[in-house]
């Protein structure tokens, strides 16, 4: 209790001096000046109220408040301190409470509490618009996309359309004004851009090259559309000579030079150093990628090939744990989607099956057939829920509930959406 003028400083120092010192030490996750001021204000309210009720002048109380703000490393002007006290006094005279229902002072003293505070602050900024989305409703709905500080892994054998799915997500992100940095280590940057034209024109590569040689108007329109979409938001780094000479050091340097909203790597083990094994590469790259992703609040998407043994396992019915280079990819990723090119029947395109094998924000283990245009390798966004089959004469690994004709109609596809299948 504050008894007289002589002990007002001792009371403020005794009650709040340690808090000010903690704030001055720049606690992890609590370094912004405005946040420090807000928290210290909340801490001081009860003592300020007691001092005002004891009859101390606004100047006396403001002097102690001003001193503690200065000691906490977030000083305010003397005039501002006096104005704040006058505001508190007016509330007190009007019979209004000075204390808020929610007191955050305990966040100062516990590492766990500070971690909780930071997580709440981070998640409060999340929205569907802030996530990297693949543009495939079933996959985006079930995983929630890739938010800041998170990693998604897309794994699959060669030809399972990992790059096509990644391009779906990249163009979705660019259309929403997100900056994207792509390390294209499997295809050259020029091949990536050619694929984007092909997707727009809906034609095969042979026809595309014919149109390019003819300087077709369609090509010019597609190029203009791509340039307008990129708008200095899309950066591609790769090996034009197809040699794997880029390493995680290059990724780190280029990412820190201009941190993007989205970082994409196609594909992971091509970041290996000379004479480095796939396992050693992944064990070095994944922890460093995770650190960069969290440090800069990036959304990271990595593509990973499969070993021959993993391909055999996948064909026999085993899903998950197939990223090349070991299980560290699945361990450090927030979500993983495994792609599988199933057997084709009746002259249809090979079904592409996407299985959600890891998902920290929802259920995993679900598989979907993703419909696409075979010539342009463009996913349409339509899908159907599928389940693993037993041994069949057709050697089809997955089957859907319904005939192919039924599933090819959009109305039937809608009945198979994640949000209606329970």
C-alpha cells in the first residue's frame, strides 16, 4: 500500500522494476517498442490506480511511470506520461475500471507462456488468402495450404506430375500478389516458362514448338499474359546446363537477399554437393531449410523424387515415407502429399493419385484422383475420392466409388468433395 510521497518510488520500483528489466533485455518474441509499451502499461495500471486513489498528483505518478518506461527501453515523453495519467484519473472519477479482464503480465516470466503468446499472435494473422494453395480444392481444404514458417513436401516418382502440381500452386500465388522464388534444378528456367505457355494453350510440346516457329499470335498472347502475371514477383534460379551445381548455400544466400513469400525447390536432392550422397544431402538441407523458413516467415514447398525401392513399395500399396534421402523430409515437413501415376484403363490417361500422407492440421491417409489435361499437363481442379484396391487383374492400385462416366461429370465429382464426404 502506498502511504506517502517518500515511498511512491520504492513501491513502483519494487512492484515493476523487474518487469522493466526483463523488457529491456529483449525477450525472444518481445522486441518491438510498441509491444513493450502496451505490456508495461497493463502491468502498471493497478499501481497507478492505487497512487491516484491515495491522492498523489498527476505529475508525481507520471514521473514514476516515465522512469519505468525509460528503464524498459521503450521511453515516452514526459508530456505523454502526464496525459496518460490524466486519462486514467478521468476513468477513475467516472467509475470506470482501469484493469482489463485479460492480464498478460504472466507472459513475461515463462518461456512456455511467451511461446504461446507468439503463436497466438502469428495465427491471428493467418487467413486462407495468406496461405500458399495448390489450387486443388480437396488438397487445399484438408491441409489448409502452407502458411508462414511451414514446409510442404510433394513426393513421387518421375512422371507423376509433381512439377505440374507445383506450377498450379505458383500461378495461384502469383495471381494473389505473392512473390515466388523457384529453384528449378530438374528443368531449366526456360523449360519451366515453356511449360507455362503449354498449359495456357492446352497443346502438346510438338504443337507448341510448331507455333513458336511460326511466331503464332497465340504464343505472343500467352507470353504477354505470363509477363503480366509475374509482374516482377516470380524469380527462377536453375542450371541451364542441367548440372546439379547449386547447393543449399546458394538457396540461403539468394533467399536472404530478397526473402520471398514462397520458396519452391524442384527437386530436393539435386542440391547435393559434389560426391555427397542423397541421404547426406537431405540431412544437411532440411534443417537449414526449416531454419530459413521460420526465420523469414516463408512458405516453403519442396519436391522430392523416389528411390527404386520406394516406387516398388508405392505400387504394392504402401504410402508415406517415400521421399528420397530418408525420413527427415517427412519429419520436418508440416504436410506431405505423395503423387502416384496409376495404371491406365480403356485408353484413358494414367490416373494421377494424390495421397495426403502427413498433415499437422487435419486428417491424413486420404487419397484423391486428380483430373488433368494430358497434352498440356494442366490439372483441371476436379477430383474424386479413391481407395486402395486389392490385387486386381487390371493392376489398378486405386479405385473410386462410381463408373468412369459418372466421375467424369462435374456433378458427380462434386459429390466426392472432401467437405461433403465426412
